[in-house]
């Protein structure tokens, strides 16, 4: 799959990556409910993360040359991109710390959660990444109408994910006796999902900002760093959930 593509080819690539991610998500759910092979679940999560980082987050763009003109848009985009990735790397340590706490404190057990709801919110977030990729691709090819439509869909799906976790999953978990103070499992669950939900919330604000900027005509096919940054951040939120989902819903015996 090429880095430089026309609009149709770029859209097709986004669809293919989404199909791969959806198939892998279905596979990990099947593995978890049949024979719960932890090593395979981890491998599937790593493959999904690699696909998101390369094809949706475009990590290869870190190798782009911005030229020698420090005042050019291209040069500023390259330096901004490096800065954003360094920020995400530092942010990843927070999530890595939460994952380490989950492994050390719960081991081969997990909170007793609604499996179908977990799969549903995961699917919603995955689909939102698909539409975010389409929105970024549309703007990169000068299709502002397509950008607005796809990013608005991303926003609605992201809001649906946030409400699904905070308003529905937390409520159901609390009804089952799983609260932040009920024990280790509760503390781990609410810390992991709470921190992730906060990032989804900030991602939604980011989407509103770029939508407003696009409405003002700030972005173009040649200059749309804000859109790219919002897309990278949104896919990062998806990337984190790729690991949190099996850690909380699939791996280990439910308590």
C-alpha cells in the first residue's frame, strides 16, 4: 500500500484496514470466549496497534523532510508532528502505568463486566477511527464537504462511546457491586476507563475545534496540520483501547 495515493485509493486503503481491524477484533473475542489463549490475544492486540499506527496515524510521516526554510508551512508541520508524537509518547507512559497496575494487581483475573457491552463500545470506537481517517483523507484531497460529514460522524460515535462507558458501563458495574472502593478490581477498572474516557472527552473537544476552524476556511488540501493532529490524537485514543479492551474484558477469569 503506497503512501502517496489519489483520493479513491486512499479511501479504499482505509476500508481495507478497517476490515482487517474488525476481523481481528472478532477473532480476539472468539478466542477469549472459547479457549482464552492469552499469548494469542496479546499478539492480536499488537497487530491491531501496528495497523492503526502505520495506516491511520501515519507514523512513517515522521521521516518526512520539511526543507531548510524554517518559516515554511512544511517545515512547521514536520516539527509540530514530532512534538505531537513526543507528547503522545509521554502520555503513553500514563496508560502503560495503568496497564502495569492491572497486570500486577489482578494477574489472570479481571472484573466481572458486561461482555456484549464491552464489544459494542469497542466496535463504536473502532468505527469512529474509520470515519476519522476518511475525514482526514477528504481534507487532504480538498473535499471539505466529505471532511465535515465524516468528522461529524466521528464526533457522534465518540460521544456514543463515552456515554456507553461512563453512563452505561459504570452504572451497570456499580449495580453489580463493582465500585472504586469495592476492592482492587473496582479501583483498576475505574482508573483505566476513567483516564481513557477523559482522553476521549478531550478528543471530542479537539474535533469541535477543527470543525470550527474548517468552517472558517482555515484548512486546505495543502495546509491542514490541525486536521492531521486531531486525527492522530483520535487514533491514539483508539490505540490505547486496543490494549485496554482485552485487559479488562477478555483476559483472565472474571471475579
